[in-house]
DNA sequence: CGGTAGCTTGAAGCCCATCAAGAGGAGTGG
DNA sequence: CCACTCCTCTTGATGGGCTTCAAGCTACCG
C-alpha cells in the first residue's frame, strides 16, 4: 500500500483549475476565491489507495479535481455496497461532522483539492455563494442517490449494467447531452468487482451481463475497460429507463 | 379519489407548531418567522391521496406537520421503488426546481405546512438561517438514502424487514435514543405493498418475513399494523447492522 | 518463468418473484 | 342482522434469476 498522499505540489492557481466552474467554489467571486485559496492544499492518491476509512476523523473536506473515487458502506460480514461515485468537481465530506461515515477509496489516480475543516466551516457560514452552491450540489447528489435506489431495488442485472454504462457515458460527456446518433467511446472507471459493489451484484454476474450485451451488439469492448456504444438509444432501452433516460430536469 | 386538499384552516401560529424546532424553519428568529408566516398555508391529505404526480409542476414547497408521505419512482412497466419516506418535520420539494421528479403520496392522513415557491426561494437567498438548515436537512436525507442503498443492494429479505422496523422505531422515538431494554410499541405507517416498494421486495415476501419474525418471537403483532418489540437488540441483530444500529453520528 | 490481479466461464442450488387461492376486516345496503 | 363487496393480508406451489463455488484464462510484472 502506498504511503499517504500528501502531494509535493508547487503553487496551483484557481484560475487554471479544470473544475473552477462546476465545483463547490463555482459561485465564488474574487475575494471569496482568495480566501479559499488560503486554506486549500492538494493531495493525490493512487488507484486502490484508501482516502479515508469509515469511522476515521477527517480534518478536511475536498473537491475531486481529477480521477474517480468511491464511497462504500460495509456490513459486518463483509458485504459491501458502494453509495457514492465521485467524479471531477464532486464534493467530499460534510461540514459540521468530522467523522467519515463511509470508506473513501481512489478507484483511479485521484487528485483532491482539500480545504481544512475548521476554516471551511466558517466560510460556509459567512459566504452565501459557498453554502448555496453546496446546497445545490447536495440536492443533485440526493437526486442521483434516489435514481440509484430505483436501480438497486427494482432493476434486473442486465438493466443495472446498461444503466451503469449509460450513467458513465453521461457523466463523461459532462454537461453536454449525449448524442443519440454516432459512436460513443467511454472508459469504465471501475473494476468488475467495484461495478458489482455499485450495482448490488456479484462480480460474476457483472461479467456475464457485460458479455451478454457485447454478444448482442449493444456494446463493443476493446480490452476490459474501453467500451464503444454504437447505439445509445438502444442502450437506454436496455436500461429500462424512459426514452430520454429518465433524467430529472 | 378525494378532491384537492386545500384545507379550510383558520389561523395557525408557528408558536404552537409541533415541528417548530425540527423543521426547515427551526433556526429562524422572530422577524424571519414572521416573514415565513406571511407566505405559508396549510393543506391536508387523506390516506392514499396523491400530493403530486411525478412530472407535475408544483408551485409550493412544504414541511410535513403530521402524518407520513412517500416519494416514489416508477419504471415504464409499473415497477415501483419508494425513494423517500417523509415523516413530521421533513421537507418536501426543491428550491430552484418547479417540476416534481417523483410521485408524492400520503400514506396516512397528512398535514403540510406549504410555502409558495417564488417567495420561499427569495428567502432561501436572503435568510442564512433558512438555507443553512435546509443544507443540514438535505445532508441528513443523503445519509439516510445511502443507508437505504446498502439495504436495497446487499441485505436479505429478512434483514430488510428487520431494518425497516428498526428505522420506524427510531424515527417514532424521534430524537431520543431507543431504549435497548423494555418493550417498544410502534405503528407501521405503511401497507405491506408500500413496505415492499420501500424495501425492493414483493408484498408476499414482506408478509412472509414479517410472520417469520413473529413466529420466532422477534416481533409481536396486534392487528396488521401494530408491532411490539420485546428485544430491540435482537431486532438490530436480525437487521444485520452493527450492534449500535449502524447509525452515523 | 512463476505469481498475482482481474476477468471469464461453467455447474449447482437457493432465495425470492410469480401465480394462484383464500382468509380476515371494514364499510355498505338490504 | 346478514349478505355482499372491496381491500389488505396470508399462505401455498412453482420456477427463474442471481449467487455461490470452482476452475481456467489473460495480461502484466517481478
């Protein structure tokens, strides 16, 4: 296991930050940003590295700058359910609570923009632009969690896999709507096992269903992780959602 | 189906409101409360009555004053998953969005304290006490949703039922921790079918598992809805959670 | 080359869904 | 009061989808 991810970074400015306009800081203006920059620092993590164990104290909150991290819960006997998938611009941690409730793990190389907890909590209180953006993002996460609950509770294994691929495609398109015609290329950011933990399945079932979709031409695989989608509408149909993907405006 | 639930209420004051200290308004002080009172009105709904259909415009947000309401998502073929269970003091609706993404249904007699959308959104912007409380509540809901995801994705039918009963017991204890010794009496606020929609099961499985727990003395039933818990620790054990119930500080 | 991590594939079995029938209780009206 | 209906819930029988257990495959790295 690699050591702690304290990054030996030089100075990095918010001006050139890739998530400047989507992260928790996106509504902030000049002096607010300067105040944030004073309490921020970067940390990097390697794939598989644990960012925080459930139950640990965590003395910072953070935005994901690049890479993918997951939040997981675990039952005593080891059964694991992923409950959050953090992509660039997503926020990690909860102001007002210093103990992490879930295991946070880097699933790819991850770079975090971290804010020390105490000053960040003060700023949440004092800077409406910050707390309002955090409220928006938390509500978006709640919507996503509820979509996810529908998947976990009611979809078949095949639908779960198709839904997952659709979710990744949409999030990698990042903002702009996914074109319904034309090829779409995506990179799965999770292992089969992590996908199983995301979807409430076993890794064997994940493998079987992915290969079933491949055999039927719904997806094409190059290597284990790279996926080509020849017909996104077909994928959505397999996912069991509405034609438009069931996304909530 | 009964008509719309516009309540012919007389004046009702926040001073005597049962959810005054837990709802979205709980941090508000004198003049803030007066401003809220100007835009509030009450509506009541009968069991089974639809509060809002998914896709509808909703021109208010609301706090649940009494009773229980549910939020549900539905796939095209009719499969239904409950994604929210709203008990007294819970908040309904999302500032900044006027279309409801889920079906909202009263599962018991429900009384809502409603705020007209537009002025409420202005107040969210202008009154930090309001937006900060809403942020807290939204984060609590997100935590609950994630606990729920673990249940949906990884627990057995038996564990789901035990977990559900434990959740209801805790929420009816409302704040104060559930005593681990002594009898606990609860009232199930849902039909078997609604429980099935909550838990990602069929109503037959719900019925079978409840009666299995009864046969084994984990719960006692009087009528269909009233439950006595002779040993709460035993119930938690059946739920598969940690000894303390897996609640996140 | 061996070792390991990630993935695929096969075989067997169990948990839960599905289909079906009936019991219990509340409300209605004769 | 009883017959009737409707709704909720219970119980039984059957089967399928997914898990579990097991083995082998592929790529990568020492």
